[in-house]
């Protein structure tokens, strides 16, 4: 399964002209990425000034457009930008995506703090259960897998019954994007419900090592310009599809060809 995270909340359009920021650019990117092997799209939106936004109207419109124009599983970010208040992040669920991200704890995030209080995590998880939205649990550090275990023990399984985590590796302040860190997470996943799956993404220069390690460890992949804007040394990413195509190529080489969106839906417990 390949997830594309095409935009994020951190890069500026003025610094990265290839970043998709309008709805039209997002939908075109989604189509292009689906054509080369993506099955899930992790969505952050921008406003008319290309600044990050959690505007509910825009989110609802984006979910509808992506459903109309692609077969991708639509996963909205509930993480937003580090400055987004909790109420706005919870409101994202009202846009009715197939999936939403759900981060398992607070982490230093470069010079900033990505705040995820326990009470907030519980609220997000519970609202997703109530709405039948399948979470992707975002893991920025090893201890957040223990937090996930605690969450599931106390508050029950997610909608769909399947547990899927995404290891976000190489954020300054989180775990490094190394084989050793990925192996430690993979070992810790054994304390989670049987059948728990994981994807992994490496930030910046951790992108390729993490991709290769995840493939080798039986994990799924996330790539995209949210996580890296450099394709190779001195070579900016041209498009998200370029990153997805490279990931698909590696996956085929590893004899683990990309899943279709329908297969990914079945794996993740997404009903429609
Ligand atoms: N932009 C980061 C602060 C998520 O999408 O859930 C949070 C993030 C995680 O990207
Ligand atoms: Zn994100």
C-alpha cells in the first residue's frame, strides 16, 4: 500500500513551486499518483494565499472532489499545522473522510511543538469511532506505540476493527529515520492487536533509507512532498507522482507490488 502525502503544512509554495496547493492542483496530483500506484492520499489543504487551513467547507469540497475524480482512499490530516487549535483539528472529521490521521503524543517538531495531549488523543479516537472514520495512528517516537496500546486497551478498537500505524521518522525532535529505529518500532508493534499493519515515511534525507527499510520489514510506504522536497542530492522533487513512481518501482523490485485502493480498503477495514 502506498500513501501519498502531497502537500503538508510546512513547505511554502514560494519556496517549492511544485507543491500542490489549489484544489485543482490537488485533484490533478491525486489522479497522477493513483495512476502510478498510490492507493491512499493524506490531505492537508491551503487557503487562497497558499497558507495551511482547516476550513471545513474547503475540506468537505476536497473530499467530494477526490472521491469524484479518483478511487483513492481519502485520509484527512487532523494534525494540521503546529499552530492549529484542538477544536479546529477535531472539526476536520465533520468533512466525512474515509480515514483521518491521529497522532499518539506530543513531540518537538523542529523549533516548534506538535501538541497532542492525552485527553485530545482520546477525544479524536472516540469521535472517529462514533463516525466510522478509520484512523491512521501517527507515530513520531517509539513511546507513542505504548500510548497506542494504552489507548486501545482503555477505549477500544478503531472503526473497522483494524489497527494501522504510520511511522513518521526523521522529524527533528522525533525518532531518527534509521533501520535500527524502524526495527525497534516493528518489534514494539507485536504488543498491538494481531494483524496490526504499519507504513513508514522518512523526512528529508531519511526518505529513501526508511522506504527501503520498511519494504524489507514488511511495512507499507508513505511518500510525498509533505515529507521530502528533494528527489536526490541537488535535485528538487518535480511532482508527487515522481516520488510515488519511484516507490512503486522499489516495491515491485521487492516483489511487493503496490496494492489497489480496493485491496487497501479491505485491509484497513474501510467499508465503502
Ligand atoms: N503538520 C504536522 C504538525 C498529521 O498530518 O496528522 C502534523 C502532521 C501530522 O502532518
Ligand atoms: Zn500530515
